[in-house]
């Protein structure tokens, strides 16, 4: 169970770092601008973008808040699909 939780955390970090990186590039934002929008330091964001640190609930709330409604819905659907795929893989 502990190993499964560790793997899930890593996969979630990778998913979120990929999503934030793609969104930042789509918007043409610098890492500093993205960090500002997530209310974290540029150094923290860089570590998050590279999957070395996880995202706080505050950062994720800010991330969702900067998205359009359509983008936010797509993000949540992709997040759910990601978890569903992992659950099926564990069975």
C-alpha cells in the first residue's frame, strides 16, 4: 500500500507538472509569470514544473482559477481519467 501511494504521488506530480508546463507555453508565459499566478516563488515553480515538488492546494486552486471555464473542465476531466487509468492498472 505504501509503495502504491508513493507511485501515485509521483504520477500525480508528473501529470500536474505536464499540465502547468503546457498551459504556461500555451499562454506564452515565463516561469516567473506562471509562478506569480500560482502565488509561489519562481524557484518553487521551477521545481514543480520539473516534477521535483508537488503542488499545494493553494497553487492548484490558483492554477484552475486562471483558466477559462472550458479549460478548467478539460483539466478536471483529464485528471479524473488519469486516476481512473491508474485504478484499472492496480486491479
